[in-house]
């Protein structure tokens, strides 16, 4: 095996030389992966506790997903939506049934699905609710993260994501996350949708107060407004339920899905809603060359079938309970707060000890991969295939870093 100082730094320098610096990755160069573990170019193994920001809910190279991808690669990869392919109906039907909705509109990335939801909500507002042309408004929450397109960063409250990318798209009102009174005040006759993450991931896995999501549902119903739930990170088993909204028995009008929907193999996203909402679109009004392509649908269908068994939701709930108990035991020993649900945790480190970046670097040195956000906060989102002893190993390494 070639020495670390010869291989890894050289690979990182080459990456920095040839790419725009829109990320600040940890000094790890991954060459292979399986399940919950990745291996770098020097042969060192790491426990992956980020899982591609929940894109790898089923771990790296899940056999059923890899098999579906291989089989489809041998037959057909792309037609565009100019034609119907033989994987399309199965994917849309099975995802619609999983979400309890009538229709699905497949896209590629999470941001593309959010943009789709925004367009659909506005068109619904004009055609169904009767909002005057050009006046539709959408209420969002502070601390939100829905993507990085110019429209989406227009309503971000994160200066790093927003600054210097104007002029900004109008039509959005920002209210405090978790504050029903502020939400009620922001809704008026021009409001077509409330767009929220049921748990704010990028903000540090922030769970809203009990009763908040049912309150949002009630307000939207009373005021004739669409409730759009961005479940791109929180959905598809991550929190111990199929959707994070399920924890409070809430059914949004639109689900925005992505990340794990592609099984860690291809980018797949979708909007799921009933015909009264998604049915406002007509041919030519919205599309995507790669959205709903055969390879994406073959993999996505297998993802839905894995979730339909309930196994991964149960694993997340059961293992997550142990993870959160172990993390809470570290409060006062370097941690100041722990949040989250299922196999998803945001932990705040005492800023007097170190930054979140420093903690993640030290964790990586001990064989655990995680990601920082907002100062001294780090996120843990291991694959749902992780074992209990592997979670214990991760918490032990965190305790060692803190001490």
C-alpha cells in the first residue's frame, strides 16, 4: 500500500486544481464502499455516518439496487419523455401508493423537485384558487434548506447560500420555523402554498415543536392553501417512519422527494400529489430530459419495494432510539444538545472545545465520517443498514474526540 502522504494529498491537490471550490471536503479520498463502510485510496476503512446526506439510506451498493441497475443497463437507459418506457408506470404507481397519492411527477435532483413543486403550487393557485395573475405567494420558514437554484436561494436565510446571487425571485414570505401564529399571520388571499421541511436537516436536524405540523395542516386546510412537505432528506425511512410527517399523522398536499429515492446509484426525485393538484400541468408546461428515465425508474422502483416491507423504517426507529440515548449521555461531556429522530441526529458541541469542522476531521482520523454545519453542530445520518455495534463504535469515537 502506498504511503498516505504520497497518495491522498496528491489526489486532493489534483481535485482542487481542476474543480471550482464550491465544497470544502474532508481530506478523505474514497475509492470503494459497501454497506455502511467506505475505503479510501490507501486502503483505510471508514464508517459512513453521513450516507450522502441521506441519499444512501440503504447503504452503499445494496444488492437489490445494484442488481436492478445492472439489469436495466443491459436493456435501456434513456428515452426522454418523448416516449413511454416499460419501467415508467411501475415506478410512478408504486411510489404513488407508498405516498398515498394519485399522481407522481419524476425529476432528477432534489432542487429540481422543489422547483417543480413551486411551479405546480403557483399554477394551482391561479387556475384553482383564483389568485390574480402574477400575485401568488408561498410561505417558507427561516433556517430552511430546499436547494441552491436562484429561485430557492431567494428565500434562504443562510447568507452563505444567498449573498451575491441576486436579483432574487419575489413571491416568498419567511416566518419563524415552529411558530404557528407567525404562519397564520403570513397567509393571505394570495398565498398558494406553505413549503416546509418537517425536520430541518441543513439547519442541524431541527425537529419542530409537538403539534406544529398538525397545526400547519389545519391552517392550510382552513385557508385553502397547499401544504408542501420537503421530505428530500427526512423521508424514505430516515426518521423511523416512511415520511417524517407520519410521526404526527400529517398528510401534506404535496410530497417533495429525492436523495434516497435513487438508492445511491442515480439521481432520482419526484413530486407526489393528488390529481386535483398535479393535474393542473399540461404537456409542454414542465419537463425534464432525464426525469423518469428507465435506469432511474428501475432503481427507484426497487427503493420503493424495499420501503414497502417496513424493515428499514423499523431499523431506523429501533437503532435510532439507541443512538439518541447514547448521544444524550454525552451531554455535559462536550455535547450541549442532541436533536433528531430515527437514525438522524444533530449534535451541538461545546464551541469552547472545537468547531464542527474540527470535530469531523478528528472523527475521520478515528475512522468515522460525519459532516459539520453551522459552527459547532455536526450531523449524523448513517445508512439504515448499519448494525448496533457499528453505531456504538461511532459514538465511542465521538466520545474520544470530545474528551
